[in-house]
């Protein structure tokens, strides 16, 4: 057995509500409706005119959900409904309808019918209108006992008619009904469909797959450092996480991220995380976190040693260059001073000879 193809049409025919204005009456056949996402919704209203007025006096009519500058906006001009809206009136013009295909959750709104007459400024709106709620399907998980779970196909509002549900396990049809029992701890994927809505189904629910664990910055730590462990598991509903150290019954932490600060030798060991949701639980593989064989003091010594190895030759080279430059400057200065002294002595001798000849 498999779901039928096609889509269902939701007819609003149960509760009659009459809105009257100056003898005009708009009668909606229902004020609230719940429709499944992807279905077709069919809304109907009846118009009654006052004495001496005829339906031919109605010159314009349409459905709307929004207003702009105080005026209703025709659904056919709303881009969100493009290609999905059709409306009109039957031959006697007393009954009008609105059809919305492939309804979406964003279509949830209050729909009103409005019209104008040949009389200038005369217009009428049936208010309040019809409230449409569009719902998707969800699978609710409830524990029956320690070994069994009950899955229920659920919608956020009560669907019209008598909906029939189909259950699928790993994309294969297995059963019909609104509820379905499964054993706890199953990693199979379960989803439900509504008859006639083949393209619309609930998200699959399943227990956590084996979690993956990552560590940052590394799994080999220096004393006093911090390390962060992260756990992640594919699951629906979303999983919660608990952290354990091997051979310990009590958890070390809860949450997807576990941070060990001020690391010491006591923190060394194997760690794992457990992912759990309503469907079951699953543990990650062990992750070994150890204290580095090189402690911080040794690391400082190594850093200092390598610094001296690389820096000392550079300092020595700079010193030698500076010494050479200093010597060169000193030699140049001495030569300059000697030349000046010779010139001074020569000049003095010439002065004395000049005086003697005089």
C-alpha cells in the first residue's frame, strides 16, 4: 500500500457567519480553517443585497489580506501569491469563491472579501474574515516505557476532515495510522505523510549517530594550558551532550563544548561524549588528552638556548662592524688633524721669516 497521489482540497462549509453593512451582507461559510502545507484551500462567501439594489450594481470585487494606505490590496497583485490565486463568482453572482493552491505557512492570515458598487464611494468588506492556518507535519516522540517509544504525526492546528497518515521507515512505507510504536535506541529514520500530500512530509526523527569529537589546540598539553573539546552528532530531535572521563561514572561536564582550564597531570586521560535525544543515545570514540613530555620550565630553557644560539652571532657581528667603523673614523680624524698641524707649523715658519727680513 502506498499514499495516493495528488492533493486534497479544503472546503470551508461548516460554520456560517454573516457580516452586514447598510443592508449588504457577506456570509462566510467558515471563519477558521487549518490546512496542510501544500494543499489547496477553497473559501466561499455569499452576498445579499439590500432592497432596490441588484448584483449588477457591483462593479469590482476581490479578496485581500493586506492594506496599503488604508486601502485593501488585491491578492492577485501580491507577488507572494503569484500563480497560486484564483477567485470569481458564480453565474448568479450571489456566491463568490477564493482558491489558493500549494498553500505555504506564510499564507497563514485573515482573508476578507470586499466589493464596490456603481454608487460613488460605496464599498463593503466582510469583516472579520476567514482565518487560515497552514501547518506542516511534525513527529512527536513519547516514551511508553523503558524499551518502547510512541511516534505521533502531529500538526499545529486541527486539520479539516478525517486525515489519514502513512509511516515510512528509511524511506520505505511500513504502516498506516496517526501513531506508531518503535523500540528505544533505534537509529532508523521515521517520517509521516498525510494522504494526498505526497510531496509534503514531516522531517524524519532518529536517534543520534556516532558523535565526532574535535580538540583545540591539540591533545598534548603543557601544564597550565587550556584545551577545548567539541562534540557533534547528527540527530533529530537535536541531541544534548554529556562529557565523561574513562573509568568514571560521574560526568565531567554537559553541553556540546567542554573546556579544561589550567591543565594539570590529573586531567590526562581518555575522554568521550554521549549524545542523547528522545529516540536514543550514542557514545563517541575515546579521545586521549595527555600532558606534554616537555614541561614549561624545560620549554623556557629551550627557548632561551635557541635565542642565544641565533642572537649572539648577530650581536657579535654588529659589534665587530661598529668597532671597524669606529677605527676607520678615528684614523681619518687623526690624519686630518696631522695635516692641519703641519699646515699650522708651515704657516708659523713663513710668518717668522717675514718678520726677520723686515
